[in-house]
C-alpha cells in the first residue's frame, strides 16, 4: 500500500512504480518547488497520469507551481491488474495523495478527469482538505447508458458479462495512456464511484470550473450539469465546448488525444485560475 509520504518524493514514487512494473511514461510524478502552490492531477478510468499531457505541466509551468500526478491502483498496467482494483483502492490513493499535497503546500488546486471527479468529490467530503479550487473535465456523473446504476446491483460480477460482454474497450497502441480492453467488472467500481459522487458531491463548496461536451460519447454531461447546479460553491463556472471535428469528444485536452481543443481548454483553465490568483493578491 502506498502511504502519503511516498508521494512527497519523486524518487521514492518512481521506485514504487518500478516495483509494480509500470511503464515509465505511465507513472505518477512529483515536480516539487518549495513554498509554491500545488496542482494535483487525477486521471480517469482506465487511463494513467499522461492522459491529458501536457496540460498539467503547462498549467504548473504557467503559474510556477508544483505538480503531483497520481496513478490510481491498477491503472497503467494491463486489464487483469485493473480488474483487481476497487473503488475503495482509488479513494485511498486520492486520500493519501491529498495528505501529501497538504504537506507540500498550503494552496492546492485539483484537476480531475472523468471518473476522477466523483472520486475527488467523495474524498474531499469524507476527509475534508482545504483546496483553492477544482477543475473538472468531462465529469462522469453517469454514463450514456441509462442503465448504468444496475452495475452496482448484487451479484453483478456474475451477470455483468451477459449484459455488457466480457470486456470493455478496444485494443490500444503500446504507447497509449489507456489500459484497454479490460474486464467488464471494472465498470462495477466505476458505477460505485459515481454513486458516491452523487451522495457526497452536493456538499462541495470550493471554487470550481467544470468543462464538458454536450455530445460526449461516454458520459451524460447533462447529468453532470445537474450535480454542478447543486454545488454550494460561491464561485462556480460551467463551460460547454463544441464537439471536435475528429470525434474525440470525451478526453477534452492533450496534444495527442485532442489537439483541436487543447489550446482552448488550456486558456479557459488559466483564465479561471488567474482570477483566483488576482483575488488573493488584491
């Protein structure tokens, strides 16, 4: 098990990742700068830390912040390893990383993608940590399949393959940030994360920016907007993006994954964060 101290040293973190045989380009990383705010990035389901590259690095460089990129349990490996992980494991990863973030900086920004959004909302509600703000990309508060709540029903492990098939996803290139295909059982823990997000999310009160595509092929962005409306944040912004022409409508940034929208998303996040910086200095 990874403890929060492990996230406070990039060499220790790299050693842990190597012991799990995680390819170097999929590993979690810490770019530390003493006495600077910290950007904490959490990737989505079946992805890994380079999911949005170089968006986290560009944000951290722009503001001269520290950067902590966390690899959730089971991710960055193969489908079999991913299926052994649970929603509880992912929440523990975020809890431990947030403890490390508190140790590294008094000012923490969260950047979360897809299923990481409900996981972060749950972690922050159950073990409160003061953060400056949250940027949520393609928040998964329910998939396009209207029957997704059934994924958490009893004995799901036995009947899921009959309804969804044995595996989810298609074969990816070896240098991809994603693990695919993977056993359908992983969707059970995804659905648990979403349920917890609906339970704990409305109590979130830090400033936040949510960015989504109304025609997202994977998640129901309208459901995410419904939760956003319930947040108690004093400052919250919602940004709809026009779907990209190449059809990559779920991963909204990344020079490889979505070059068409990358610069727009980067500029939108910088503008949101800059306003907070200016308010602090006023």
